C-alpha cells in the first residue's frame, strides 16, 4: 500500500501505523443497531464514522470486508452493566409500540401484534436499513450477507459457549441453566478499558453479595447464557431454555461472518469499531470470549471508538426533549424544517470521531451550506465539461492533501478544509476538477445521495468513472450493469467511459 495510514488504537492508547494482517484485505466489524426502536443520531454518528473509514480505506486501495451486526434478540435495559438487569428491551418495545399506535404517533401495518418480538424487530430492522440507505451507508446494500441478525446465529453462540466451558473460561451457575464467563480465567481482562479485576472488585461494593447469590464466582463475571423459559425470545440449549447474553452475539457473528467473507477461518480481525460506551463492558467482554475460545492472543488488532454526541451542548435524553432519531431530523422535528439526508450525513461526519460531537441547529445550517456549495461546483463543472469524463489524476494536489489529512487518524476537518480551499480557487481543467471532486465524494458520500437516481447515461458514466477513480470497483460494475440493462453499450477508455444506446 502506497499510503501510510495512522490511527489511534483504544487498546494501546496510541496512534499506530495501520498494518492489516493480509493486505490489501481488511476485515472490519462494527457493532450495529439494536432493533427495538428507531436509531437515533448518536447511533448514526458511529455508523457514519464506520462508513467513512471503510470508504477511505477503499479509496487508498484496500479491499474492505465490512460486517455490522443487527441485535434483534431481546436483552435487558441495563446491558451496560456487565451482568445486565433492568427491564427486557423487547417487552419495553412492545409497550412502547402499543402506546405509539394508540396515540397515532406510529402508523404502520407491519406490526399487527406488538407482543410478537420478531415482528417488532423486523419492522425496526427495515426502518434502520431505510435510514442507513438515505444516509449513504454502503453496508446497507450488503444486507443481509454482511449484516447478520443475532437470532440467526444462536447455534454459533452456543458452540462458542460450550467451547468456553470446555476450556475453563466459563461455568454453569450452581442452580443450573445460566452460564457465566469467568473473568479470573482471563488475565488480560481489563486491558482495553482499564477496568482490571482489582478495580472492579473494589468498586462493586454492596453488590457482591447479590451476585454471589446468583451463583457467580466473581462479581465481574458476565452472562453468556441466561436460563429463562418465560422470555419473549427463547431457545433450547445444552443448559436449558433461555437466551444468549448480549456480548456473546458479537463474538460469534464477527468471527463467523468475517471468516466466511475471507474464505478462511480467521481468529483475528483487523478493525473493530463502536461507540465509546461500548468499550466497557461490551468490547472488553468480546475480547475475553473471542480470545478465550480461539486461543488467539488478539481478537481485533485495531479498536476505534467514536465519542458521544451532544445536542446543543447537552446529553441527549428523552426526558430533556432533545432526543432525536434520524427520522426526527430528516422530517424537521429538530429544526422546524425538513433536512436533506446528505446534509445530516455531512453534519455527522465533519467533526473528528475522537471528539464529542455537538449537534446544533446552527451546525446543521452550516452543513447545508457546505453541501450546497459542493453541489454548485459539481453542477458548474459538469456544464463546462459537457459530458466529457476523465480518470482522476492520482497525483492531483487536492486529492493528495485530502488523503494526507485522513491518513492522520482520519482528520476529516483537515480533508474538508483542503477540499474547500482548492474548490474556491482557479480551475483551468474542469474535467479533472470534477473527477477529483467525485473521488473525494467517494469518501464523503454527499453528492451521490444528493441527486435523485437518473437514467441519464452521461451522468451514469461520470459516476462510473468516479467509482473507478475511488477504486470502488463493485460500484463501477453495478453502474456498468445498470447501463447495460438499460440497453447501452458501455466503453471505458483512458479518456473515460462512454455509453451508446444499442440499436435493437
Ligand atoms: Zn457488539
């Protein structure tokens, strides 16, 4: 790989040179949505980040296999605690859906029985995919192959749990039916989050007694399988009827699906991402389970986490009335007027992933201005070049500046700064300028989602060239097929792609 990339690794607390195990292949796993409700803009900040990371890696020549899970198993509302607890999210969702249907705030005929968790999960999975497509997430077009649902991987989770029991990393509670991971069996526990066992035991305080009553050997031991024959989603298992813990889902799906996509059994992946609230206990537990079962010393080489999203400087919460789903924002509930999905995408990606993001009406306005400017440049140059299309010069100075900025721990503001400074300058070669802008938009993804799909062949040829320039050959092939299906003969030469309507 010609470009040296440096990313901050949560695991080692430092910026490291990116070195995938088998370049140009990159195996990446992103913790995805839970589908009991519409996704909010904080969730989507992490998803858009993962998409930008993927697109950038592809732009510099990597072949990214991206997997993002869908959590459709009912879990407890207190999953952020290592041992769960609280109310079951599926039960809570059923209540909420019933209430929303009664109030008329949710009108759908896709859920005729809110007590059926599969129906509820399916509805919100579709809603998520719709949001994800609007916001230009490439992974949404790879559903379901790259977006496994937890309910489809129960057997793999059970195999993983059995292996952990065999290896002495897990045990069944004395009362039976419930299986815990033994954190004391895994000396590396706490390395990612800094929550080492001595700290956890010290901090557990009065809760220790309760947990021992539940049959745990150590207060930080976490749930792998929960005995519960009354749960809304339950499965047979070697330990009795129940359901899997939340953390085991990601350990099972990441290695299973990425192994399949890699065409070989993998025990270590290149990148794992999530929101900072996933670091503990979720990702700490994933490492313990994955390494514990495979015996590998490393589960994911690079851990990247996005910081929180604030709304007008405040933590987003339903009680404060500043809680926004993606739909709320697009429909205008946050700002009083509808928002273009490309503008929301731009707003979510333009601040550095390791800083808290402050979502504001003013910020959204600025993003709308920025997207409008990029569209203006595109339109102007398109008119000037009049259908002529060229391959982007890989040495293009703006492209080089943009790449350099993003190579530095994904400094998006540096990249965007380089883009706008260049765009405002002189452009003696509009065809080349257009190609460079399209190449950068291969990462930003705001121009493509901005314009409605067109059957105009010249426009499709330009998109095809931009995709090739961004080394997005899958997209280029898709556009080529689209043109061919529409009856065009497609030719790509050094000067670019042209399409000629075939005579019947
Ligand atoms: Zn996860």
